[in-house]
C-alpha cells in the first residue's frame, strides 16, 4: 500500500464532517431513514384509504340483497333457533332497531368501529312462517338432495342473520351485538364466515367475482329492475310483499382433484372459458350460451353435462336466481352459496336438474342447508317483521 501524497487540511476535514452530520440529522427525521435505499414517500404517493359508502338499512326491501352492488367482500351468516316461549314479533322489532343504530354508527356495541357499508339482512325459517300462515311463501322446507353430508344441527333453522361489510372486523362485533340483543330467546345453530373473490367486469357497469375454482360466478341473474320484479321480489301476500326467499348452502370443494384437470377439462365442467368467462359457444362474458352450437364433427361446444347447460333457466324451465358465492376456509375449503328468488321451485327444480348429470357437482359435498323468508323492508314506523308477526 502507498500513503496518499497529500493529507487533507484540518479545516477541510471538519467541514466535511459537519456536512455529513447535518445530512444524517436531516435523514433521521424520516420514518424510512433506517432502511438503506428507501426514500420517504411524498404526500402525492401516499394512497388515501377508500371509505365505502353507507347503505341505508330501511326501505321497501332489506339491504344486503340487491344493494349494495357489487356486494361487499365479507359475509358472516348466523343461523339460530327461537326458544319455545320466544315471540318472533317483538324480537324482530328489537333486531330491526338495533340494525338501524349499528348502521348509523351510534350503537356503543360497535366499539368505536365505523360502520362503513355494513348491511344486516334477517330471514325467518319455514317453522316460523307456517305459524304465521301455512300457505305463505317460505313455509316449505328444502327437500334433500344427493351429495349431502349434513349434520342435524346444520339443516334448517328459525332465523338467519346475514351480516356483510367491506371491513371484516365488523362482522363478529355486529353479530355479538345482535345476539346480545336477542339474549336467551335464540340459540345459535351454526355460523359461517366467508369472502368474495375479486370482481371482474361483465357489462353495463356490472361485475361478478371469481369463485375458489377460478371461474367467474354469478354472471346470469335478475339484474334489471324488470327481472327483479319478475324473479326476485315477492309481490304478495301483503305480509311478505317486498321480501324474497333465500337458500343457504355450504359446500366443501375437492380443490385438488379439480386442479388436477387440464384447463380445457375444467372449462368443460363449467361450459365457460376460465380466463374470460365467455361461454364455450363463443362471444363475450355477457353473451348468452348457444346450447345448440356444435363442432364440425357434431359435438356440442357446451358439453351436455356442463354446469352452464344443466343450470340454465331456460332448460330447467324456472326463473332467475340472484346468486352469491363466497369462499370459505373453515371448517373446510369450499363455498358458501346463497341464492335469492321469489319462488323456491326456481332453486329446487334447478338443483334437481343438476343432480342428474351436472359435472360440477362431482367436486362438491354439501354440509349445511336451509331456506328462509327474507323479510320485507322496514323503517321507524313499520318495525322489522311487523306485517308477518304484528
């Protein structure tokens, strides 16, 4: 090694040292200064949190069915029974009042959490509907289907509380508040937390999420006002007008066996392209599947056992369902399926038609099942459930 020919002067050394210390003190004022190669974010680069718009809990229809659109990303379904001496009318009225204060953010049981786009939707099971009127919509229990492995506690129920929000922290807090309101008048059967996949544009501002199998779900449904009046909302009798019927099904999915299929084989199960959602008969995601379209050698472009064919409303001869599918982790990887329709036959006829040969059902096992009359909307003057149990 060779010593430098010129040594720096004492003043030059002190000037350089002072500059380094000053720079170090300035850098030490930023949060990222301890990380080499990081720079403090500018105000323009800091993303602002997205505040979801509140959803009014009152009106002709309960929130959490057709509104908001698209649906929030997180859901908690709580299924419970009423005690033998509990009167449904007063209980539902109290729950409706609690829902109003929770959605407004004025209920101390929220523990300071902002309600955001919280919705709570309440339904009553067939036993309670029959007590109000045996001929009313919602008085019939769901039949049993194949590919079910359902414990007695997970079949049926008197009360459904559906809680949805963009903020997952709200779900258990709101459930605890409502169950506290009900007290010993209700006994919980089971609950399920679930979440929706990423939304994909469909048409006219509509979106649909991907399901745990990677395919876009809920493309077809009663989306226009006319379709919803025809297939979603109950027009009467007066006690249920503005309500709808819900089917709740929890399913385990055989993800590993489905993933072992080639993409073409997976698409044949659904009858749609996995990436785009377009039907195998051609077009875009919004196109109606051409079920009669064939290849030059005479094979159907949409296979005979494809889900999009077996569940097609025209083929089944039933109305449209507003379908919501959510992904679950516990008690097993799978799907929480909720459909809303104004005629239970829309669901039962569709599933009976699927039961015969739908390729998708080979990868599902249903572990919970129930149907509920989702009550009409309410407000300050008309408590929740008052027309049915008033």
